[in-house]
């Protein structure tokens, strides 16, 4: 099972859980299963029209950003660690 590290802004959807386990073969499947268990996750992570990760969200699998891999089609092994990192902006 993949371990998913949930960022603070999404924890209200996961009942406050910072870490959840999901059995999935790809990042896309993982997001679908997360959304089935915690409705609203998918809408916050994926572009509605393309199904790709939103540009201000970074997803890492075992420390590698998925845009440099296969995007949502990035395969997950049994012990994958998936980190969801929202971009930070602001200030002067």
C-alpha cells in the first residue's frame, strides 16, 4: 500500500489525518481512491478538463516530482511514498 502524506489544507477532508494508506497502481488511481474515501480531494488536485495535476500542486513519488516521470500515469510500487505539496505564494 502506498503511504500518502496529506498537506494541511486537505486534512479537513481526511478527518485531520496527515497520513493515509491507499492501494493503487498509479497516481491517477490513487487520487480516484482517495476521492472515493475522502470526497473533494480529486477536485482540489486535478484540472477538471484535462485530468492532470493542477499547476500549483506538486506530487512526489519516492522523492521524485511526477511531472518529470509519467504524470498521473506514474506507477506506484507496494511501498511508494506519495507527498502532495501545494505551492506557496505571496509576500513582497
